[in-house]
């Protein structure tokens, strides 16, 4: 009983946090820090839900962040602590809003499972589009259907789901990676991130499908995919149109505020149309009571990252900085991206490396689109090859596939994706008028 009361209180605090963050992003006379207080209160209530590895990582990040904040304050930096309450509020609010899209699902999954090359490419496109909207839920819905009737999910099927899903990190405004890029690349815009990222996502999908065909060889004809239906594509289309219209008609709103409000509104309307008011009320209540507390890991990580980033920015402001280069061109971006992917291989989450790089590079003011692009690329490529990434660990827990084996299965793809990313960074630099080296 007490546990249920605690989780409901945490859910209420998360909804309050999202509402306050959206109001602030919409230009209402609401300060940023109250949303941070609500987020930290929810994080404290949900702390017992974290596993030991998550607790250690979060504790280390908070400890390092607090230490650097103290050192920065001793060296004369004032006000840096406020970032602890404001740094990632808009991002967290967006995640709360987007979580309600799980009410919608992917539509009917009736019928026989398709096989062959066409099934591979349709499944790759499907997990990309729906993963871009309802995030990891799309991977589980499709994975469960593909492994139905006692048939285990195969390693190559999991590799397809991972590659297609993570490619959405390049452009989807409903994906945490884009929110992180907008937060930590000062001056970046949603339009700029999408313009730079969407074409690269298509290149990643083409590479992912081509590599899977090569890896499967003659087995491509027997590949079992997910039964996609054209009628189910209404959700990505409606969401994309809504966000675009919101940005056009509500210029005073930030992109993340538009998404935070639009996502749950569309999900509730769709559920009302399909299930009626009584069932919708029950479904929304279940979502708030069960799915929001399940965000405990993401919530703790982003709160810890806010402390970590605020401390680093304070320390850098106080003591100056060292960089091996005086400007940030395509070559420097490719080298930094390589280091970030290397960090992902040893278990450093993309959020942490992004916050570190953002603080480190801030004094030389990199081009915002170029910086946001490497942040998204580090997510799309780095998490695909990391044995400790959340998606690999989630698939391991659900389907029994070893996370290390899935990471190895993506190694060749990841190496080629990095080469493709470096070339894309050169193209972005040329487009933005930035030096190549």
C-alpha cells in the first residue's frame, strides 16, 4: 500500500513537472526552477526502483557535479547551482508527454508474419517510424510479435530493431536524443536538427538494411518480419503535422513545449475515438500509475547529468579551459564523435558524454547545427555498439539475448556508420560554411 502511494505521488510530481516545464517553454510567467523541484522530488521517491548499477552511476555523477560546483564557487563563480534545477526540465517534460503515446500502439497486428527481403525492409522502416514516435515501446511490440508462438527472437532480428530504432535519434522530436541535442547545443533549433539529421537517418537505414542482407546471405529469404499496415501510419503523420503547425502558429513556444502538450493530447483523443471515455480514463490512469514511475532510470540519469553539467560549466568558467584545437570544423567534429562512441563502448551513457563535450567546447562556440549533429550521431551509432546501452539491456531482459552478443552483431555496422557520419559532418560543415579542418 505504501509503495503504491509513493509511486502515485511520484507520478503526480512528474505530471506537475511536465506542466510547469511546458508553461515556462510557452512563455507563461512561470520560473524554470519549480519544475526542477518537482522533478527532484519525484526522483527521490523513485530512487528505490533503481538497480545497483544505476544508483552507482547516478551517485558518481552527482558527487562529481557537487564537488566541481563547490570548487567553482570557491573560485568566484556565482549562480551555477541554479542549473541543477533548470538544466534538463524541458527535456524531462517532453519525455513525460511522449510517454502517453504508448496509449496508441501500432494498430492491428493480425495475420501471418511476412518473410523475405521485403519483410526485412518494411520492418526496418516500421520500427524506425514508430520508434520515432512511441520510442522503445515500438521495439517491444514488434519484438513480441516477431517472437510469438514459442519462436525466440533471433539475433539478426534484434539487430534490425536496434539499428532502425536508434536511427530515429537523428531527427525525431519525440526522441530523447533530439531533446538532448537541443538542450546542450546552444543556438540549435528543431528545424536545423531535423534538416541535418533526417537525410542522415535515411543513409543509416540504407546501411542497416544492406548490412543485414550481407550478414544473412541466403538466409534473407527466410527472415521473419513484422506485419506492417499502411493504415497505421496515421500517427506519425498527425504528430509531424501537429508539431509543424504548433511551431508555425505558436512562435513564442519552444519546440519541446509544443511536443510536451501535443503528444498526450493526441494520444488521449485517439484513445477516446477508439475506446470511449470510460476505457480511456482507465487507460490514462494506468499509464500515469505504471509507465511514469517506470521512467525512474531516465529521470535519475537526466537529473544527475544536470548536476554534472552545471558543475563542469562552473569549473570551466572559473579556471579556463584546454582544447587541442582553436576552432571546431568537420575534422574536429569527427574526432570528438569517435571519442564519444569509444566512451559508449565502455558504458558511458550518451547523455554524460554530451554534457561533458558541451561544457568543454562552449568557450569556442561551435556551430550549433554541427554540434547538435554529432550529439545525435553519438546516440544513433554509439548506443548501437555499446553492450551497456539501455536498448541492449532491455532486449536482454525481455528476450534473453546477451547484450554483448547484440553489440558484437552491430560492430561492423557501427564501424561503417561512423565512417558515414564523418563524411556527413563534412557535408554539414560545407553547408554551414564551417571549415573542414
